[in-house]
C-alpha cells in the first residue's frame, strides 16, 4: 500500500474545511509558469489532487484533466465538476502508459511512506508521455515525522529526488524553495521541482 491510512483518514474527515484554505491554486506564479509549459489542450494529471483546486484551474484553461487522490472526501465536491475525470485510489492504482502531457504532484508525495516512493515515482514516469512535464512540490529535508494532526511526512532532498528522477529518464529543469507554514501551523521549507520526461 503506497498511502498512509492515518493521513487519508484525516483528509476524509477534514475535506471541506481543508479545501477552503487553498482556493487560489490557479493564481499562483508557480502554477502559471507550469501551465505555460504544457501543450495546449493537453492531458494533465492532478496527482494527489486534494479538493481539486488545481484541477479546476487546469480545466478552466482548456486542458483534459484527470484528478487522482486517495481520499473519497476530498474528491466528493470535485466530482460535481463536469469534464474532470476523478479517480480515488492509492498509488498502486496509478497505472497509465504515457497518457499525460503533464503531471502536477503538488505536496502529495511527502505523504507516501519512504520505502514506497521509488514505486510511486516509477508509476509517475510510466504515466508521463515523452517530453511531458512534471511538477513536484514537497517538504525539503531528511526527516520522517507525523505532524500535529497525525499526517505522515517524509521530507526529501533535492539531490536524492534528482537522482531518483534521472534514473527514470526524467530531467530536472528547475528547483525553487520557499518558506511556508503547514495546515497544522508547523513551518517548513517547500521545494518545487519542475522536470521533463526525456523523449
């Protein structure tokens, strides 16, 4: 199993409240910069989509959007949006073959148990088409912890992720860092990696 049951239980319980905290995904510069890299009308996977705020923004830009998350609660409202495909599964259900022009994995992979990350990344690579774009937002560091709300966090370094992606024929093109604060009030350094699948 590539998801943590306690983390999923939190998101199922807090879905509506959590969704209201991050309503403006499509207005951020990191979103706009990433969306501008994707071929017009392309297929986009919002991986670990949460309440689907990014999925809605991609859809509004004319992309063919699939929203994927392990929490039924998070997907409940998104299912009401016509034109967005929703899938509720852990990463074991991520079984696509070069179907996406871009994958937006924004602060979801830190919830994957550390030993399961190589399999999750391999599935992401398989799902991404040649020259396709990948964004990973993740907590920077080396620790494994649970936050004040019981969610699992596995932090990762730029070097480790770059090496893991390179082995899957995914080349990191840009890395940025930003100070941030989690939903539980814990400060962290957010790392955003933009990478491209080699053709």
